[in-house]
C-alpha cells in the first residue's frame, strides 16, 4: 500500500510532528471527506512507500531521514510556481524552495524530488507569456535536481472562483480561463523548455489538453518509488494498480491521511481550501498527539465504523 500525505493539505510544512508521532506508532486515523467513515491506516507494516505533497519540505527533513532508516521509500511532490504574493501570500521564497529541493536531491537521490508547476493560473499579473519566462527560469535552476515536472491548468471550482474574485478585488488584477488551444500551445512551449534541462513535462488529470510530446502524469507512481528504493540499495516491488481519483488521473492506488481546509498557506487558487480563515483556525486547533490530523467534530456524538486499510 502507498500512503499519500497529502494532496488535501501540506503535512511536511505544517504537520510534521504529528506525522512523525503517528509513524512511530505505526498508524493514523483518517476521515473520508465524502462519507465520513473513519479508517485506521497503517504507516509502517504493509506500507510500500510514501508520497508527500508540499510547498515547504524544510521542517520535514528529520522525519524523512527517519522514514528512510525504516527502509520505506518516498517521493516528494514539491510545488514551486514563483507567483506574485497576491496569489500566494505565505509560501516560502523561491530561492529557499530551490535550495531545499537541491539539498533533498543530494541527500536522497534525484528520483525523490518531483517538481509541480501547478496550477497554471492566467491572470493580468501572470499572463501566458509570463508563464513561459517564469517556467524557463525555474527549469534552468532545477536541472539535475529533478527529472519530471507535473503541470495542470487551474480548475475553477466554485470556491476557487470565490477566493480568486476576493483576491482580485483586493489586489486589482483580472483572471481568466484561456481557450483550450492557447493552453495546448503553452504546454508545448513549456515541454520544450523543460526538455532542454533534462526534465520531462507531464500533464495532471486533463486528458483533453494532451498534445504531441506530452504524457499524462502519475503523481502517485509505484515505479518511481521502486526506483528510489533501488537507488538506496533496496529491492522493492510494489504491486499497486492504477486507480486515479478523477478522469485522466494515472496515479497508483493510495490511501490519503490528510484533511481539507487545514493548510494555512493562503494560495488563492487552492482546491483544498474553501476558506483560509477556517484553515488557519483548524491549524491552530491541531493536536500533534492526536490519532487524527484533525478529529471530526461529530466524533463523540456519532459512532462510526472503523476499518483497517
């Protein structure tokens, strides 16, 4: 089993102590955000590896060392976009992110670090030609650090539109959803620029935008985890089937231990946070000694079945 930690929040940046406590215990409890079922998810026995999603792996480096000593491979999906503060109010500086990615690649091998330039957001501050230049600068700096960049265009959910509209009013910018052919043109350009630095561009869960020379992403990638293990001198075979969570997703099956509305980074386009005020409050309420990242408020009032997955 592969554990995802987590596409719903940034565990390495904000919840590393909790994760390490649960890793040492060997399990964590998580709530299905749709059916409210509680699951007990193993974090050691029966685990093939971990995929961590983050904008700031710095606070998590000691935890990664401990996970590696336990013989469990991991991949870090590190988001780095370099957007203006009007869009990303609290993420770490680009130079700090680049330095951390470089340090992790040196410490654990280049297959450990996967770059996410995601989502691509078209605004008056970040038009499509701005992305070409910005992406090219980042790709040049990441040569030799990573071999893949996963991209996608922003999906404008209702909560995303609401948060973008509020930011646009506050910071006086406009935003739009480009035409499909404009998106494909940008993807072709980004793929060419990435390839010039030994980086393969893949597209995350947007099959309608696939174009020549661009493959779909597998962000939870059993083969990549196997490569990491091999680079560490481990023989690891992961029998995981492809089981994406939306059309076009080629991720291998995994169990996620995160919670929505718990990341206080404040990115205006984030699909996982409907309200930054709520996310900051829930972060403040977090107990690193809890079995849950954040216990559901109805836990004491409603008994829910538990399963060991």
